[in-house]
């Protein structure tokens, strides 16, 4: 059962954002989350606790919200935020950009004792952009407001020609609901994606088809992460398959690295910890 929830639909067509999308498409990214991403994926900070555009590593904070230089260049997107969402608990405003990309299955907020509330609103997307949660795959339509259940294994895939832009809002606290203003009625049911179960031959091809090496194992993980978007399996199964493939190499260092990557992504991670391949 999907724990993430569609909370609302915004009248996004009333906002003229094409010029601001162009700004985001040309904005550079410092690569802070490269351990979790494959392909072209980037995070762009519009507002945070410091107002510094270089301050891109997400973390809870006690201060107010300050616009970055990028946020000042995107008044339309920021007006969407201020028109529809309360600002008192809002800590981070970011836009995630993805093209031909996969986010590693992972659990958020492992670094901190308390989870916050994370909302995502696709600004530009296509049906080839998918999210997963546990063993469920779903699509977020443009303008839908989703509360992402990010404390279970979840992932994302963006395929096709369209570069996905998704507004991400992080609020302090996980218990109090976020009051959304000015939404419009949903006209379509939640878009869940049905997938057939993987066959034994498909799993054998995945696990045994290409031998992992110490040099290739980071890049090789992408195909393990991709399978559950096409076949019915739990997001965390990617790590099970990956460790099985590592064990077939007979190289203890490869096995240890594969197991450590699973721990880092879904079990335990320290504040500021970077995974070293």
C-alpha cells in the first residue's frame, strides 16, 4: 500500500514559468548528492536557512527562510510557494532536475532523530518520470502536491526526452499537516504503475550477466536500481541483487563495498557522511 499521499492539485497553468524553467535548465549544480544519483540529476536551492546558494546540503535548522540568489531569479516559482503554502515551518525550497536519471533506493532523514515533512510538486514532467516506494511504482502529474513517505526505501527514475523539474518543499515536523491554500479538485485517480514479476532468467541475467569489478561497481549499480521500475519488486531488492552479484566475484572487498552501500542508503548514515567508492 502506498504511504505517500497526494494532498492537493495546484492551478499550475495559471503560472507562466517557461522563462524560469530555462534559468533552472542552465543553472549549475555542485554534485553534493552524487552518491545517490545516476545520469543527469541535480538539486537547486531557492531558499534555505542561510540564503547562500552554495549551501546545498539539506539539514534541519531553527532559523527562518532566506532566499538565495537563484530564488530571487525565480519569482514565479516562489509566488507559487507563498500563495499556496504556509511559511512558518518551511525550511528549504529546492527544485530537483532530472534527465535520463535514477536516484538510488534510499531512506531520507537517517542522519537526524526526527523526520520532517517533504512535499514534491512536479513543475515539468512526463509519464516516463516515475517514483517508487517499497514495492509500488507511481507517477506524479504536473501540479500535484505529494507528501513523500521518505522514511521507507524509495527511488525515482526519469526516462524519455523531457527533463523533469520538481519543486521540493521541506517543512519542520512530521506530525502537523501542511495547510494548502488555493488548490483545485483532482480530476484523475492516483497514477499507479503495474509491473509483471521478474522471471528467474531476468534475475540471473542481472546478477550474473556482468561481473562487478572494483572500478565498475558504482556505475553497475544503476541497472540493479532500474529493474524494480519495470518488474514488480521491492526497491530495497536492488541491494539484495547487488550483494549477490558481489559475492559471485569472490572478492571480499567488492562484497564489503556492496554491503556498505546498502547500509549507507537505507540503514544508517551520519550527518555529513559521504560514501567513498
